[in-house]
C-alpha cells in the first residue's frame, strides 16, 4: 500500500475555526491494521516504512502496518485502525482534539491522536473502528 494512495490533498486552505473543522472533518477509515511498537535506537528498522515515529527516552515509538513487523522481535503495544480526518486543520486550531476525544470517550473508545502537518490521524482499537467512525459522523452532523 502506498501512502500517496491513502492520502490525497484536496484543499490547501488550513481551517482553524472549531465549528468549521468539525463540519468538515470527513473521517476516512484507511485500509489495514496498524500497530504501535517501541524499538531501541540501535535496532535495525531498515525494512520498516513507519507512518509515524517519535523519539522518546525509552526508545523510538513507531506506527507501522502490522504486516511489516511479522518475523521481527518487536512487541506490539497496540493494534489499531487508522482514521484520517480529511479536513486540512491548522496546527494552531483549538478544540478539535478535545471534541473528537470526547465523542469517542462517550462511546468508551480509546484513541491515540497524531497531528500531522495537514490532517489529524486517529488510531482506535481495531475492533472499535466502525463504532468510532459512527461517533465521528455523528459529531460532524
């Protein structure tokens, strides 16, 4: 799966107004199962194509498509579905993360949110993907 085929920018306007952000979220469930792993900095990760990384004191946190870690010794910390909020959110916008987290929490769905340069990305338990999408669509209304 190519990342370019998953994410297509349709509008370069960055939105910061909370009401407009919520109305324009247009959540999209991406294909696949994505896992969170933490690897030591010296680990050989040459074969991995993470969709996100973060350097922490304990190691490098990565989010990768699950099939990429088959045959490795990396422990899966969280199996998830990946939902992209298609709205081009301004990184200075206030309240979108809280609104989304509250909508999912109301349905007892855990969520790990990654804010990237253009979109917010939600990682929810794989078994809760459909319910999470329903919660986000309800919020958008």
